[in-house]
C-alpha cells in the first residue's frame, strides 16, 4: 500500500513511518519541517521511502504529492493548547484549513486516518465513550474538533482520539505532561504541580503508531468511524505520575493551589471499542517511565520547550 503521512517528521510521525516501512508499505512523507527534519535522514536509504517538503496549507503543492496514494494518515497540525494559544491564527490555518486541503486533494477512494485527540471532549463528568458529546474548551480542542468533523464528513475515513502521549521519539517533545515532569525532575530537581487530583489516560508514542498501523490494516472491516485510543490501566492522576517518577528520580515537588489545565482533562475513558477490533497497548507505565528517564538523563536538548 502507498501511504502518505502528513507531518511524518514529527513526534508521532517519525515513529509511525518506521513502523509502516517495517510492515511493507511504501511511505511518502509531506512535512514543512517546522521543527526540523533530522528524524527523516536515516530513512532515505530505504527504497520504499520518499519525502517532500510541503506545507499542507499550500493546496497546489499538496495535490501533486497525493497522486497515486492508497491511504493518508493525517498527523500534520499545531499540537497542544500552549502552541495553539501562542499562534492562534496559524493554528486555525493549519489544523482546519490544512485539513480541508488534505480532503480536497487526496484521491476519492483513498483511506483516511485522522489523528484526533481527547481534548475534543472538554470537561466531562463520568466515563467518556466515543458517543460522549464534544465540548472542547481550548483553541486546540476546538480546531481539532472542527478538523475531525471535516474528516468524518468524507466516506472512507476514521478518526482516532488519542490519550495523552508520552515517551521518547526521534523528534522529542517536552511539552507533554509526563515528558515535562520527567525532564524537570531530572534536570531541575524541582517540580511545581497544580490540580494534582486531575486524572487522564496516557499512551506511549510507540503504541500510538501501532494503533494507526493496526487500523490501517483492518480498515475495510471497521464498523465505526471514531475510536478512543488508549487503555484504562494507564489512567492516572498527576499526583500518581509524580509518585511513580519519585521512585526513580530524587527531586522536590510542590503541589500548588494555583494554575489550571485549559483542556480540563479530568476523566476516565472507555476503550472497549478499539479493543473489540483487536488493538491493545504494549507498553505499561513502568516500562515507559524507565525508558523515558534513562533517555532524558543522557539527552542534552538546547531548547527543550522550543515547540511551546
């Protein structure tokens, strides 16, 4: 299968592309390299890999790259509420306008997998299912919800609402909660945490990529168009995560009474639908934290919050 991956040089994409190639697919990446392209360099030796520096907001350039593709995995976006708040006009241009360009230029019979987010739910009481009404509170949640709706208006499309990502990737991200907590614990030895009781589900970036690959392989047999992606065993409060990190790193923590999460993600999610199609996570929190802490102790990142 020829698979086009938008944003393939990014945090998730740089893991996914390698998995797709290992599964025997031909992979074409389009990315504007907003955060650099070093993640792609080892892949050019693979004859089934190709790359084009294209911004999804450039409709004409994108149309050229779409020729002959069997499937599109749409990852390209400004991700996270801090970055979207910092660049609001660009967030709408890319996350909504760019998504419309993807839909307008991809072959009508090609499969589409859209990388959505649990931020679409907003503030929820009880357990989230795929049928829970969407009530995004941040700009990030709103533009991702609008883009998801655009994608689902097209036949042959599915949306994957991912839990909060964490873990090491060829393109590191330290704006993600667990990654950020670990970085600060290791390199600053001090961490301020607000809303310590807030809980959410986490998923390792490797399992995000596995889920996309899994759904791509089973696309024709899917009975639903929206799937929550994660596992209930990975639902933790912020305080839970801090305690797990403290088992591995010596640092000070202050649980503050101020500060808030603009997405208000404080809930549990039902993942039975994706389990029913045969997907389960492979990395538990203990393994994921051990990998992350070992790696972050060795890494020197000049500007760790450059994408916030």
